[in-house]
C-alpha cells in the first residue's frame, strides 16, 4: 500500500481550498485522505477506509505477489476493489498496486456519495471527485520547474464522478521508471487514472517521448485526458483545459 516509511508531509494541501465544502482528514497506517464534503463525514470515511485497507491487506497476505509485482497479475477475487485493481492494472500493463491510492480514494468516495452530493477525496495527489461547481487544479511540477505557479487545469462539472491522478519521478513516494515532473491523467475511474498515470509516466524518459506517451493515452480509448510535464516542455491530449490561477 502507500509507503509508511519516508513519509512526506502533504505540503500541497495548503493550496487545496474547495469553496462551499467541509474539509476533514482520515489517517490510517499509510493511508492519508483529505476529504471535502457537504458535512463532516469522518466517522463514515474512517470505517470505509478501514474496510478497504483490510481487504487489500488480506489479499496481500494470501497473494504476496499482489503487493510486489510490477507486471499484471491474473488473479480472481470476489472483493470488488481487488477485482477492479487487477482489471485496470492489466489494461495499463502495470502491477495492481500501481492503483492502490486511486482505489481507496474511489471506494471511499463512492461510499460517501449517498451522504453528500459533492465529494472530493484526495489521496497522495490522486483525486476522486463529484462536484456541482467548476474547480481549478494546480499542477505542481517541482520547485525548480519553469511551470511553478503557472500550470492550472479546469476541472469541469460532469454528470458522473471522475478522477484526476498524478505520477511523478521527482515528487512524492510513488515508484516511477520514467523521468516526468508530472504525468496527469483524467479518467472516469480513479483506479484507471492512477494505473495509467504510472504506465505513461514510466515510458517518458525525455522530451522526445512526450508524443509517444500521448499516443498511448489516445489509442487506448480509456481515458478522458492526459497532461505530461518534463523539464520546460508540456504535452496534452484529450479533455484538458488550462485555467488561470485561483478559483476553487
């Protein structure tokens, strides 16, 4: 699961201020969720997080390769969160734990939706959301990036929940074999966005690989949009709309 050693404070949360929503935080082991809803649902969120963490931990106990494999696994599980992680990671050609942060954000988010018609669940930079108003996302590519304080995305109101997940070779604790400052994926599923952010980020070694990364996103037919940031270059495909600083 999310690594507990070398824990990094979620410094980017000081920039998160969704208007009109109540913030609360859930911490359980390696899981650290910042949640915004129409009211404080921390008790329900804690119960949901514990439930899904237990299912993942039990699966690892039964199948240690579920945690360690960097390649797709062909396991079957009656647990929906596990089955979803296996299916989506197979589509992206990565190991199932590449989608663990997105999985917990998504399943906790769906569990809270009956109690709040607006939900934002952020887990290590991976976001599951259902919002009734447009939001602005700041893409942080590092202190030395030429895009620092300059790169913002407009997150639209959509009929159904969706997700925005980020992978980086330089920021955070996630494993990446690529060299991007940020690979941002928008998808209808947080698990899908998470595993494809990893998969696409892994393939970007230099600016020459940006087009190939965008082609993966376009050709798979499974994603809504992708943004790749590496050095002084960016590439975007799909439903990516840039915004000005500020907003929600």
